[in-house]
C-alpha cells in the first residue's frame, strides 16, 4: 500500500492514515494484507481488451480490483497527494493531463508495429508520465501495471514483473519523476518477451 501525504484526507479514518474500507479494518498492516489478498482474487476477473485505452479504462480496472474493499473504487481522487518528495498531478488536472497522454499514445498507434527496442523506450516514457497522474487515492501501481500489460499484449509483447526488485522499481519511478526514463526502459527491456 502506498503511503501518501495528503492534508485533510477524507479517505482515511479520523486521526489515522488508514483508508476507510468496507471491512472496517482500522489497522494499516491488516488492511494491507487484506488488500493484497483481495486484489489477487479480483485481478483474475479482469479480461484483456484491445485499445483504445484512456482514463475511463483505468477507472474500470480500478473498480474491478478494489470495489470489494473501497466505496470509492474506480473514482478519480479529489485530494492532492504526494509521496516522499514527489507531488503527483493536481486532482483538478488529472482528466485533462490524461487526455494528452492517451491522445499521444493513440497517435503512436498504441505502440504497435514497432521493434522491441523502440517499444521498450516508449513504454518506459509513457509509464513514468502516466505514473505522475496517480489518479486514485490508492492502488495506482496495480492499475497501471495491468494497463501496461494490456498495452503490451495489444502490441504483441508479454510482461513478466517477477524479475523486478522493489528497490530497482522504486528508483526507476523516482528517475521518471526527474524525466530520466533510462532505468524504466532498462527494466522493460529485461521483462518483455514477444508473444509470437
């Protein structure tokens, strides 16, 4: 579970950083465990779809993953959040910024019919940029990984996240905040295989 700094966060139980949830779990460790277990099950219900992709597609993925746990599953956050020194997209700018990013992806034909090297380079850039949207109060990483699995499958590639360490992943995302995409590109080059 991501640890966000959010002032006046109505998503959390009063005086805590534990998200309000349908199971009324108020202990953060217990909630994190429940969330992991629930999303393993709910992820199995998600069916791959070809592009176009957009913010509403991410919302659908989020809803499918988290609606058993959160009333706000699938809804765009309405608080501003930051993590560490990273401030994510202002909540009022999520929709317009997402239109720009997904519009660019569409103009690039959803990264289809390009070689692996170019695909990984572009995938790294888009991953870092879409990560900055962070459209949901929680669960952004899982939704985005699913989105990029679908994007990759549509382009004829498969992703295997098993070979990515937490430290490497965190650093690649931090680098991406600073518009340095090489670390993310390197990860994708290693974990992507052709479906054909």
